[in-house]
C-alpha cells in the first residue's frame, strides 16, 4: 500500500526519489520506502526465518561478533554518559538479548523489548535477561529510565516518530537515547545509489542522514550530544552468505568457501556509512 505522502521528519510532501522504489522529501531530503505495513506484517517479517537464513545466515552463530560490537558501544556510552553505572537502561529491539547480557554489569538495571517471539524466548531462556515480546508503542514500562538504546532498529520501524516520542516520555529529565542506523548521506551510500547494501525494503523502511535524523530528534525534544561513525565486526561466513547467496550459483560457491573458513573468524570493517547518535532529552 502507498504510504501517506508526508515526510515524517518535517511534514512536507514526499515525491518519487531517484532511488528505485523509494520516496524523498522535497524539503529536508528524508528518504523512505513507499510501503505501509501493519503490526501483523511486522510479526511475520521478524519471525524465526529472518534471523536464520533470510537477513542473517544464523544470528546466533554471529553472537561473538555482535557482542564485540556491543562492547565497543558500551565503552562509548561510558565515556559520553558518566553516570551510566547508576542508570536504568531500556533497549528497543533487543533481538536475542546479546546487548542486554553485555550491558547488565555496567548499569543499575537493564530490560528490553522485541517484536520477535523466538528471539525474546531465546534471550530470556538462555541468557536470563529481562526482555519482553511485543510492540514498544503498546508497552508500558515500569518506571522512567535514564538511557534508551535503539541499535540498528529505527530503520525497521513503521512510525519512527511515534517510537521516539514514546522514548522521550519514558526517559527521565536529562535522560539520553542512543541510536545506530545507516547514513544515506554518506559517501558510500551516495556512490552506490539504490545498490547500497542497506537499501532493502520492507525490512529497512527508512533511510536517514545526519541532518534528517538530527532534525527528527530535535523536533521531538532531544538535543544531539554525540555523533560518530563506528565500524563493526562481522562473521566472515555471514559476510560471504550475504554477498553470494542472492547471486546465480552463489549457493554452491558459498558452500565451497565456507568449508575453508573457521566459524569463529570475525573481521572488522568501517565504510563510514553507519551513524552512532546520542541525544539528550531537553
């Protein structure tokens, strides 16, 4: 279904983008997919297969590399938010609970939510973290928190403004939200156009730049206090799976190469097309 032709950042009109299948604001430049999904659609999108064979080769097999990335983000949070150790933290989009598991020793309390029942069941049963399954918009948290995180989540949401607005209300005065997402204004994204690796609706619905994400946060009542371009570790087998499987003959090539690679081999890369933003509640 076509979405409302109104920009969620500034409220101006959306028009067809030069990027195939996407819409662009004719005022602020925000880019979004020409798709509307309901809650049931999102539940189907982020079922077991999303984490095992579709978006990810096997999310659980990437645990080590994901935890390494989360440890780097925790170090950044500790550097930028000096009161982190005394803070209550809430994660929107906690998936299999790896970040919640890593952050627990560094905060006064941590909990999270995710739409994927399979992911939350794993997080609770295997990692013993405090996670709930459901839609954050419909979920009442127990008490206001000091920090909210959205790691690689905002681009997946149907209505990011509503989620950020609720996050603002759920934060204590002076609390902070930390977000990572792709930067469509980056050199690599502009060079690759609609072949940029992070453009793949319907799982990625929205494509922010530094300016459009900042404008959205400020319009809700946040002030951006930190902006960075972090790299990430990824499991090499998972990288090959992502690169080869969609291509003709890719399945056979992947099977042959994967026999030569250790399961625990992780590599670091930074294409400077991922944003790490921290914003403070005014």
